[in-house]
C-alpha cells in the first residue's frame, strides 16, 4: 500500500457511495458500491484475499469515491460508471446478450414482429422465447388468428397475406381503431396464458363447420388447434399460475460466481441464462450488481415478479427495479430458487472439473514428453521456425509454451539482418543467437527445451550457437515432417537421430500443436512484411513520392491494384500533388 492510499483511507466517510480503483496509468480498473465507503474500501487493503482479489489489489495505486444519498443511488451509479469506464475487473454484461420477443407495434395500423431489442416506444412486448424458432412458431399461429398488417410500409394494393385472410388490408379498407384494440387485447390474452380459451373457440368452430359439411374449414380449424397445442406443450410446466417471473440462483467457489436465471412465462419454464465470472467483492453484493446490470444495462424485459435467493437484499433490488422481488420460503416457488442454485453449483463444478482435466492432459503431455526424451519435465518450451518466399524478406518466429499451453505474450518475431538469400541454416544461427544472448543479458527464464522446425542441419546449427558461442546447455530437438508436411518425428540425441513417439500419445499431440503454432506465427508475420515491402518497392524511384507519401499511400489504398483503379482525385484528396500522381500512374501501368 502506497502513501497516497494510506492517506486517503484516513478520510473515507461513513456514507454510502461508489469507489473507483485506478492503476499506475490512471485507468479505472474496478468500480464498486458500498453501504459504508470507509469499511468497504479499507477491506481491500487489510486482511487476506483469494488469488484473483490479490491481483486486483496489486494493480491499485489510487482510488476515488463518490458519495450518494442511498444504497439504491449507489447501485444505479455503479451501473453507469461500469458502462462508462468498462473496468477490466468488473462483471461485464454485454448489451447484445438478449433473447427474442414478440412485439405489437404502437402504430395506427399495428404489426406483430419478432425483435431482440426492447425500446421505449410504447409497443407491447411478450417473452422472452427460448429461440427465434419458438417465437416464429407462436407468431405464425397469431398471424392466422389475428390478421394484423404484415407490410412495413402500406402498399398501394393488397398483398398475398390479404388474399390468404391474414391481413385486414388497410391499404384498401378502412380499419377502425376499435377493431385493432380488440385484436390487441386478444393477442395479449393469448400470449399471457389465454391460449386455452382460444383452443376452445376453435374447437367450437370446427364442430360447427363439420355439422354444415364444410370439412375443408373444419380441417383448417383442426390444424390451428394442433399447431397451438404443439407449440405450447413443447415447454415444461412449472407452476399452476400464469405469472411471468424470473427465478435467480447463484453459487460461489474458488473466487468465481455462477448465476442462473430461469425465465418462466405463462407458467412454463421456457429458457435459462447462465453466467460465470470472477468476483472481487462480497458474493451477495456482486450478485446484486449482476441483477442490476441484467435489467438496466443488458436491457432484459422486466417480468411481473422476480424470485431471489434468501441471501440477497431483495428490498434494495425491488426499489431499484420497481417490480416485486420475492424470496420464497416454502413450496414449489422455493423449489425453483433451490433448483436455480443447484444448477449454478453444478455449472461451477463442471468448470473446475474441465480445468482440472485440461491441466491434467496438458501437464501430463509435458511430463510424457520429458520421459520419452529422458530429460527433466520441459515445463517451458520455446520453438523456432523460419519463413521466406524465394529468398525474399526472410523472417523467423519463436513461440513459447508453458505447461503445455501457448504463452502468447512471450512470442517473438525476428527480421533477419545478416543473411542474404534463402539460407535456412544461417538464418537459424542468427535468430537463435539473438534470442539467447538477450535471455542471458536480461536474465530471462531459460527454457527447459528448445524445438526447431526442421531436421538435423538446423538442430546442429542451433546447438553450436548455444553451446560453443553462448555456453548454454539446454536440450535441443528438431520437429521433422513427413512428405505430406505433417509432424512425423523428433530429431534428438547425441549423436542426433530420429526419435519416434506414439502418434496417439498426448506428447505427440503437444508437438503437433507447437509445430503448427510456430509455423502459423512465422508465416503470418512473413506475409504481412512481404506484402508491405512489395507495395513499397513498386513506389521506389518515383519523383515526388518519398517515405512519408509511401506510408500515406499504403495506409489509404492497401494494394497496388486499388491504386491502379483509383481516379486521380482520390490521390489528391490525401495530399499527393497532381504531377506526382501522373508519374505514379505511369510507373504502375508499365
């Protein structure tokens, strides 16, 4: 804890508010809320924390705070500050994490549409639905039962929907507001659980049509009944009432939280939402922040009521959202919150089991490789590959794997400086020498194994540089490929010889991943450099086109072909003189 933080901690107030943690660059890295700012902010710099919170605290060099009049104000302010500053340690709910809804538009001639965005446009929204297919199936039924207009803009003549009886045809008919209001009421009743009444009406009409021997009409009513029943019965019944509610549960383990929400619509569990994220605060407070963001930022439609677990301040959330937030104590409603909690616990266990299994596989592969090569377990592996096209723009690249996983922050690219032409051995000598001279100079961690994408010649060169020029004794092996350019065997030992691994072993899969990754990294770097140099070389020797204008042309056009096709005005817009443009065009077209 630095002196600035110690000084500020002495003056924290006993009031609610928000605090903003900053790193050495002045960037806000975490935003939190507190009932009592003094107690909460001080807690970060006293006592013990889990690993994730320790990393957060280690990054904090300063903080600010904003006092509010109430806990609700603090919660609202926290949402806005997170959205504004996008702190890297906060829970981040993306605005596009949404589900489909059915909407009745607020227009003179309303429409029934499917949307994922909930706007403050006085439209009526129903949902969410498990997926677009479920929403589409429901909309198809409603289109047949209640013929609202389908066209975005009213055309000058009737469309196919009008002739099918699925549109009232406001383009040719006068449709009263009362007619629309009646249909909207019926649609809302259907979507709020009144489909059974509609089914009974259709069954009555079907029987009447059959009595008059209008079997075609009777079949149409029968199909509508079956369609409704199939769509509605695809979902699982969870309660006997038809209240729309969201049911929340959460679990915490090893510094992570999982939140599960069940969407219950018309008495049926239609979908769930799952979120897993690290936490740096008290679990109940992090959960409260999650709920607030879920509705205020991610813009989910508020249900008629919300069920919460008993460890949460439901009054605070209820005051914020202005919707009943209940904590069920018994019966089926309590069972739903318990079920949400159990699902959250299972999801967390699965996450940690998957991590453990992946750790076991990757570390096991590294241990297996060490045993096969008779060397200590190579927990840190560095691999090299060269790339050039017909000897031009030679480059090399190094990738790093720690405990069997790529450590991308330690990857390195090399432009070859001392080699002319396609000399793979000389390139490898230069790059390996540069890399490990720097490792020695800066006292960087020495790898346990160095892999070269190549055969005996490349390995010999690398070993000569390491042992005879730098005095480094690290195992070096070549990753040889077969005639199909696939990983085949290692070149290793003293003297060097082919060493074959079981092609179905984890250690062989690890070698494949390393060889593919270093080749990808090298070839990507080479293509980018070669493209840039090829572009620049075409512009060499043109009067009026110097280094700065080359850079400007490269940035604006990106390719020689685009420059050939562009009109002269395009060049003058970015500051290239007309005379230079004409000389440039002559050069490009030669």
